[in-house]
C-alpha cells in the first residue's frame, strides 16, 4: 500500500511546477530547477540529496511512463510535521501500483542488471516517499519529502 501523508503546514515562498521536456534532457532540467529553487529558499545544503531524488524519479518517469513529465516542488513548515522540501514527479504511465511494488527484492537482484536501483536509492535518501495513482487511471505521481533538519 502506498504511504500517503497529509501535507504539513503552510508553504513558504512559492512552490514551482515545471513541465519537463519529453526527452533524455528531462533529468538534467529537473536538477537545474531543484538547484535554483533551493538557492531561493536558502536550502543549498539539500541540493545534492534533493537533486538526486528528483533525477531518479524523473528518469523513472521517462523510462517507464508515457508522455510529458511534470515536476512539482514546495517547501513547507508545519505544525503537524517537520519542515521539508516536498517533490512530486507525475507522468501518464501506470507507475508502480504500490510502494511495495517499487521495493527491491531483498537484495537478491542481479548486480549486473542496469535498472532497478532508482527507487531503493530514493527510499534511502528521502525521509518519506510514496506513490499516488490517478483516480481516473491517467497517470502516476511518485513523491518524496526531505526534511530540512535531517
């Protein structure tokens, strides 16, 4: 089952929504958006982690999804949870139906296989993450939160 957490508290600054190019340039474009926005929010220390998370999610969306990819990013400070950078990557593919479908198979995966390490990497860096499938069957959103204090 996908982990779904309520959005913590008020947003600080302006969030950003970007439609990324339907090409192999999408991950690099997403990393530039992350670096720019985190500088605006004065959270430069999180650029490496958040850029890696977003790069993996966008790459998965390009490889496994259909059509354009949308990146959404916001910085929240909440009364119901820790301050965090929240990112979402949406595409029009089916995506993993649940978070469990995206988990590694207990380390038994073939080490020579080129794919299959992105979401476990996201799980290791993000403080929480999950999958939302569209109620209308038109896409999948994979989201991740990186706490500011961690």
